[in-house]
């Protein structure tokens, strides 16, 4: 079974300028995801899709393939990640290199334990999923719609967190990575399709970097988990 890890990395970032190559714990942010994917025993290739030559250069330095620069038409603020994934699939098909599994790896979620990709791939195969996402158990009670507030729990009979039934446990989508059967990704043009599985990760790995504050928090957690000064 051939497996490609795909890392999208646009050059434009409004929240954190040059986010994907900004140093986190002494390495460019994208480098951590590249190295984690390359350390997998089951992933065959690591491909970075970017519209930025500077990001492409850094990605290659850390061992990723950058076989093309992403077209402007799918590199703007309104472009979907799926459009970049499908563009890469089209490229691979032309070269007769379509993988069986396509793993979307988000550089903005660098907190991952060792062997996490391989553990997820093995679970994906064992349970015969069509797609999979990473999640973290949520220990918070949530509300929505300020005009007509509604709660995710029975506030008239507030449950203790330890008493919440397994089937009622809520999970946050971490955005760290997604696994999809390539044929279904192309057919449905969506990373999540068919029989969807959840791969649970620790709460401290649920951080996504969208702002400078996120960057600083994530960096401190990263240093603590990896014993980096």
C-alpha cells in the first residue's frame, strides 16, 4: 500500500507573517511536520505544496519533495485545502504515481508524539476506514447561538465530567492530520468521506497555530515535551 504525506504551505499568512518557515524551537515550523512524516516506517513520500519559492527551498532542505509550485488559482485566501490536495493527485496521476492513501499533514499542528503516523495508519487499516481525522477529548461544556443560547449538555441536571457516558463524550477536531483513501478523496473532493474514523491524541497536542499567541503557547509546550531549552 503506497502512502503519501501531503503538507500544504501557502506563502501568505495574515495572522503570523511567514508562519510556515517561522522558527519554532530553533527550526522552521514546517520542518517539524516534514521530519515527523519522514520518520514514519509506513509513509513512502512526503510532498510539500506551496506557492512560495522560499518555503519550497526550506522544505527541500529538510527532506521533502516539492515537485511543483502551486498555481495562483488555488493559492489565495479563499482557496480550499482540498483544491491543493486534488491538484497534487492530478500531478501524481500524470506520472502514474497515485498512492492508495493520502495523508493531509498540517504544519500548523506540530505537536505529535513519535510513531503517531504509523499508529494511525495501522488503526486505519485494521478497522477498514475510508477516512480518518485526529481528535482530542473535550472536557468543556459548550454553548452556541448567542441570540438563542443552547448548550451541549443538560444544564438543568449538570453532569459531572467523570460521569459522562462514552457515547456522549465530545471531541475536538485537532487538524493535525487526516487520512483518506485516494480514490474516495478524488471522487468526493473531500478529505472526510465514507466510513470515518477518529484517532484520539492527547489534549496538549490539540493546538493549532493561527496567531502569534498560538505560536508562543505551542512553542512552550513543544519545548517542554521535547526537552528543548
